[in-house]
């Protein structure tokens, strides 16, 4: 029996598709109607029992302008969203932000699917601090490059919070409804963030291997000759087959510094070497490092060292 998996959607495949090929879900009601579910009790949020979703999966790409947090089991087939493959027979949390693409293989079998999905519109959070904070949660910005495995105890904890959310959606709407729903959503996402960081800490071998490969590529880049473009986090993330957000979160967890901070450190160290070991002018040094405009180099160098490149060269022993 094949397990369900998450696989990357080829960018070239998506580029070949026409706008009419995508099924866009703008509202929570659009979402429930698309999957043949009862209308939501709340206009901006719904909690779905995935066992209620029956019938044949439509293989058209789906773009929901909604947030989705889902725990799924029992899928058989392939769902495309992400860079890694996971087994849905165990508890697995996935996260989607508005505008991300999901594509199901036509052979996907959902007849034994269980679990839940919490779907909510960005407008629910817009006037609350959580509306800004949710953008800092890496598990949404990864575009599901990295899913979250949860233990039985963690799953029970999430179920408890979901029970509170479900209870609130079943109450008549009043002036307190939105405040209470957003507060409970904040608790749920706070637990997810804790569990996500726990996952970083329990996958040390794979993470340290990724860190080693990142450092090797960084070293190799600055060992190249002259006039290469400035390195970017996106460039290294692509080479390592992870998202920029995932790479930065992992490096921060392991080293205390983001990917961008690592790049800046390597860049400044290379600049110091050139300033002290060559007769290149400051402008020539900037061009050698890949800066298009030398004043950007001078500004970055001073911000990181407290000295301009010219002052550093003069002050060096």
C-alpha cells in the first residue's frame, strides 16, 4: 500500500499552466463548497473533520487565499506541495499560507483519510497583533518545504485547543467572538511554533550536515576569482534544496545567526583580506566582491566593523 507523499511542484510545470487552470478559493465558504462540506458556522473560520471529505479528488491546482493548518492521516497517493516526502500514516501537521499552490495526483485515494483542517481568512487577524506575528512563523513561509511531525501527547494538546475553537464557532456571534477566536488561534500557533523548534533540535545529524554543506558552499563562493555577483540567501537555499526561510531558521537554531548574517560575515572577512593583501582601491575591492555600487560596500563595511574600508586599511597593524 503506497503511502501518501509531499513532493515539489516544478516551477516550469506551473509556468506552463494558464490562469484558468488554477482553482482559486477566496473565502472560507468557497473552501467548504469546493470540498462538498457544510457551510461554515463562522464566515472567516472553519474547523473541518477530514473524514467528511469524500469523492474523487479534482487534480486541478488549488490556490486558497486562506491560512490552513491541517493534520492528516491515511492518504494514499501523491499531493504536491513541498520539497520532501512524508508518510501520512502518522500524525503530520502541514501549514499553508494564502496564495500557495496545492496539486493532487489524479490517483490520490482519500477514502481512508482522517484528521482535521483549520481554515481561516487573513481578515480574521487583520486588526490584531497576530495578523503581523503570523508572518514570522517559518512553517508558513516555507511553503510546506518542511512539515511537522507531532507526538501523541502534542496531538492531544492541539486537540484540546481545537475543542475550544470548535466550541466558540458554535456560539452565536457577538462582540467577543472574534477576540476569543483570535486568542485561541494564537495559542494553537504558539504550540506549533514550539513543536517546530523542537523538531529542529531533534534532527541534529541532518541539520549539521546541512550546516556543513552551507559553509562549504560559502567558502567555495569566496574562493572564486573576481567579479562574481554578490551571493544571496536564495542562491544557497536553491543549491541546498530548501527554502530561504527554512535555511535561516535552521542556521539561527544551530549558530544564533541567520543565513544573511553568515553571508555578511563571510563577505566582510573577504573584504578585509583584499584590503590588506592587495593594492586594489576601495572601489575595485567592491567590484571584486560583486557590488554594483561601491558606496553600498562602504556602507555595509562600516556598519559591520565601525570603520570605512579606507580607515580599516590605514588602521591595520
